């Protein structure tokens, strides 16, 4: 009997039968990481000059050796503000086509609550505590309540950061009272982003049970059916129903 | 030289505007071309090149009409919220009390404008920097009076030791604004004194909202005193919680593995 050879991609598709992330999602997530990194390293010296002022010297000193008459620290802040704004434009260029592509699929995405009642949210939180504290086996959907909360925090947070950032960038178009509110909300947004990212990165990199998802997000976008059945039975059920 | 103050005696001002002119001359700031307007105040507001401005206000008390003259410039606050808000430390607070913007360091971000409760710093679009009164720090550090004080013909402006000036005016029965304003601005090194309008310095009917009873920018204060400390605290707590959870999770996994090994061994 002749042996049947399959390509690596086909073999992977057979083994990792469940598609968790589209190529567009993988692409956007990758760029989101790059731009978030830029936002943080260029925003930190502005929000806390006492702790992160040294970053302004890092940006400004090399350039000040070329532009002689400029104070290195001030130059560093100017460079940071410039990169911050360019990063915002870059991220917008990545997000706009993604949003246009995703808009039609929005209702079918697994980011909505399973149901809207209080008891449903209560069960979601209880499931999270059972899993992350007591390590019990829980019937999670694709994303648990915490993960859905994070996705919505990112969506709403980005809108707020873009609106407030625009007010601060194009401040001549707005009254000073708007600058003040925008500045305050931008600062609050930074702290929410920082706290959320610490939890997100910790959960992704240091909880071994999440690793297949991380691999899927950074490589193939796929998960094995066995993993989905074991860790996300509600989602598995839904997939089976949909055929 | 210790902590200094400039006192503006409202009762003595004759609106000659010599102070305004002297400020332009000393600081080499090109004066504005004047225009007709319904008031005597000209130009109508502070500008990047107008660091001090004499304002004239018509006040009617009963049947009596009179002019009220008010000098406007940076108040040189001891707590200088503008200096705290500046991300590049371009605003220096001198021991004499002067709050000075270093033009070479200013990036024109305008965070100082957001923070100032007296609406003083002005942004210049051509140089992309912010300007305001310097308290003539270059003059006073060289033993001279500020230019506006030197030009005043009626002693409406007096320069001297801070406590000495405040005590002198108080002992003469003047109302003094500036020596203890609030926690946001501290005390101002430009002080306002009057006997004629005693009890009315912070009354909006007379001086508008220029001399506020409680000058502050709530959003800036919430940002600096609440959002930042609480935010950094929560960031630290999140890091600690993540580290704690990691240790707990790992210990539990090891425990479960050894239990399942034990069960297999028992079989």
C-alpha cells in the first residue's frame, strides 16, 4: 500500500482542528504589541518625570549632540511626543482596515456576554475564582468573564485614548477646559492600560494552561480539539452545534 | 537675598501704564499695535509679548461711578502648579520667589497653561513656546528693583522683603491678598493690598475673577494628587498580586502532579 504524504500545513490543520484566531486578528495583535510598547516608552517620561525622566535623556541626548543648542532633556520629550503621535497614527492605519473587515463579523464574535442577567455575570465571576484560585474544572466558553472584560476595556479604552489624545494634540481647536479633562482622562487611561497589561501578559506567559492560546495567537491561530474540549467545553459545544 | 514680594497697592494706581511700558522695554518684548475697544484696557488680554497688563474696570456703587485699576501678571506662586505640571522642568522657582520659564527648555506643551488657576501663561505660535512675567529675576539678582516697580510714579508698586511688606501693610490697616491663599498655589509673590476696597479684593463685582478666593484647577489637582499616586499604587499591587498568584499556581501544580504520581504508584 502506498504511503500517503501530507504537507505540514495540512497535518497541522488536521491536528489543530479548531480555528481560534483569524490571520487578521494575529496581524493586528502583533502590531498592537509594537505600538503599545512605543506608547509606553514615550508616554512614561511625560506622566512621571521623577521615575522615568531618564527615558527623555535616552531619546534626547544622541540627537542633542547633532542639534547642539537644544537642552537634551527637552529634546528627548519632544522626540517622545513625536514618536507617541506617529505611533497613534500607525496604530490607526492598522486598526481601520481591521475594523472594517471585522465589523460584519462583530455579532458572531465570542466577545459578548453569554447572557445579560446578573446571575449570569455572577456565575462568570464564580467560575473564574473556581479556576484561578481553587483550580477546579470549569465549563468556560471561548473567553471567560475576565477575558471579555479585558477585550471591552481595550476597545473602550482605545476610543477614549484616541479622543483625548486628539484633543491634546490639536489643542488649538479646543478650549483649555477640554485640554484639562482630556489630559486627566488620558492619564487615567494609561493606568488602566498598565494594570490590564500586567494581568494580560502575566496570564498569557506564566499560566501554562493558557499557552496553547498564546501559541495560536502568535503562530497558527489554531487549537487542538482536545484542548478546546478539555478547557473550553461551552465553546466546544457551540462549535459542534454549528458543525 | 531672601523671599521677596511686589505689592500692588490698588488705592495708589493712576493707570498711567508706565509699568506696562517698562516691562516691554526691559524684556525687549515688542508692544502690540493698539486697537479701539469698549474699555481702556489695551491690549484686551495678556499675550505672549504682553507679560503685564493694566486693566480698567468701571464700577458703580449706588449713584457713584468710579474707575478701578488692576495690574495683571504672573502671581509667582510659592507652590507654582505650572512648575509642577511642566514635564521638562523648564519652570524654575527661585529663592526670591520668582517663577521663571526657561525659554531654552520650554517645549510648548502648554501643560503649564492647564495648571495655572490665574490664566496667565501665554503660548506663542511662532516660537512654539510659552511666556509670562519673570519677576525681573535678572534685575533683582543684580540689586535692581523689577522694571515695573522702578517705573511706578505713585508707589502703587513696592518691592521688598516678603514678610516685612505684608506686616507693614497689615499694620497700616490694609487688606492683603497673597500671603496665604490655599494649598494649590501656596502664597503669591505678587501681593495685592488695599484700604479703599477693604473686604472686596476677592469680590467678583470689583476685581472680577482675577483674585480668586480659592484658586485651583480641580482636574490638575485630581491628576497629581489622586490619579497618579493611586494609579502607581495599583500598578504595584497588580505586580505583587501577579507574583503571588504565580507562586501559588506553581505550588498547586507541583502538588497536583505529585499527587497524581502517588496515585499511579499506588496502583
